C-alpha cells in the first residue's frame, strides 16, 4: 500500500522557519518524484517544490525560491521541505505527493501529474 505521511506543520511567526517531513512507503523510492503542494482556503492547490530522489534534481515555484529547500534522505524514504523566512501568505495546508519520475521532464509542479497524496499538514504563519 502506498503511503505518504506529512508532519512538521505548526503555527510560526513571520520570518521564522519550519521543516516539513514526508515519510514514504509502499513503492520504490527511486522510481518516483516527490512533490510538495499547498492549498490555502479558497485557492487552488499549487506546486511548491519537487525532487527526484534518484538524482537529486529539484524544482521550485517562483514564490518560494531562495526561501525553501527540498531534500531527500533515501535511506529513510523521507523528503523534507525546509522553509525559511516564512510569510503570512505561506499559510496553507501542505501536502506531499508522488509521481512517476517522467514528470521531471514534463510538468514537475502540476498537481494532476501526481497520483499519490498524503493527508496534509497545516502551516500557519502569523504576522
């Protein structure tokens, strides 16, 4: 059974940092791309970042470049999202998701490319 379990979301002040974790099980880690998405109330779910665990290649949305860093611990089948310099507009439910590795050559931050999803973790940034 494919499972993705997010953790690490909480309330933080603007300018602060958080690290989200996504623990993955049920499939061969190297065959998939793991992405982070977020959804704020009333808005579409948007791609934040993704990483290919096989070669470490990653993508970032423009809104988080220079502030967020995605990484992968293949030994633990876990992907992390380090979020620094957080802003109130980063407030959202953050989801991790898995897609076949080919997505890195097509639409790496398109949510419709991702077949497996976690339950989400709430990140709230207060001003």
